[in-house]
């Protein structure tokens, strides 16, 4: 599936300008490939009463849920990674959840915002895609102008309080000979999921059909390539469906919050 958008004109756009375009609904598509070398983030927003449970959940599961920023209750500015931002408007598409059920996918969540909400911004694998490209490893979903494929796995996260559920992974096809380079390139970025959690046979982690992702779009896996799977920040959405908190807001899979820091700021050398 090829979507009707082209990230190339926005490859070097400043994050503040990109957030403005998103806020004004001038960019309503997935964000992979935008603002090259700047960090992107997943988001989950929960009532304050549930925020501690998620904080502990993220601490116990840093691979899928590496925290980059947390807002104060009721506040909407991501002060650490995007001063002046508004997490209610600066993501192209949101998801609103009630009791674990998806009830809306709006372009902003201003009308849903409450004084007790806490937003968690989590590292995203889109952030290390620049390192893959610099290592001459093509990224199929960027080449196809579509969303990255994501899958719910049989890998169970460590529970915390009222929260539990499976890990979600994203997949990128990689040539066999380039797999070691892909592991090393992404392993330098533990704050944005780091090295892969699985390489090869999708069935080994509970994926029945790699051509039918649970989120995002299917991409071609060519001869001489193997699927490589990274922990994904959509994991909290699988946790929401299982744990059923009364209310939550997330990003839509593939539609991320773009921050000001550069990917290299999170690199471990």
C-alpha cells in the first residue's frame, strides 16, 4: 500500500516548523523520514491516578517504553524535548481510549484534555532510522511512502500495578549481510528502543503472517532479506486494550511527536 504523501520535501525541516504544520493540519500523514536526525516520540496520556503505574511499567520495560519526557498533570508542554510545544495538537493523528476501547481518532485532543492528565513521551524507532540510512541500509516503508509495519507479539512485558500486556514490535527488512551493521547501528540508541529484539522467523514471536501487520502497512520482503524486529512504542496501546484504564490518549501508530533534540543526543558511544 503506497500512501499519497512524500516526505522528501520535509527531510530537513526544523522540528518547530514541522510541529506548526502538524498543528495547522498541513501535515496529516505518518512522520517517518521527517526532520532528519531529530528525535521522534510515541505518546501515552493517562489520568494522574494511573500515571505512577505506567511510570513503573516503563521502568520495568525500558525496551518498548523508554521515557524521553513527562508533562506535569494537566499541562501540555513537553518542556524537555520540545519547549513551546502542545502535545494536544502537535501529533498528526491521535487515538482516544475509554475502558480499553478505541473511541476516536482525531487530529487534536483539545476537547478531551483534563486537568489531571499526564503525558509520557517515549522513544521511537523512527529516531534511529537516520543511523540505518547513514549505514547504507535502505528503509522499505520510507521508500514505499507508507507506514512502518507493526505487530503484537507473544513476548509478555513485566507487569506493573494494574498494567500488563504484550510487546508490540516494528519490522524493517534487512539484507542478510547487513544485519550485523543494523544491530550495531541501532544498538547505540537505547533511549529509542536500541538493538532489535528478534531477527528472522516471525512465528517465533507469535506473528502468524508478516504480510498482515496489526498496525501500519505491509512492506515487501525481497530475496536475500530477513525481517528484523525492534521493540515499538505502540506497546502501551496493546497494554491499554488488556488493562482497560477508564481513559487514555495515545498517538496513532506511525504518527509521532517530533522533538527538538537530535538523535545523536541519545547515542551511546
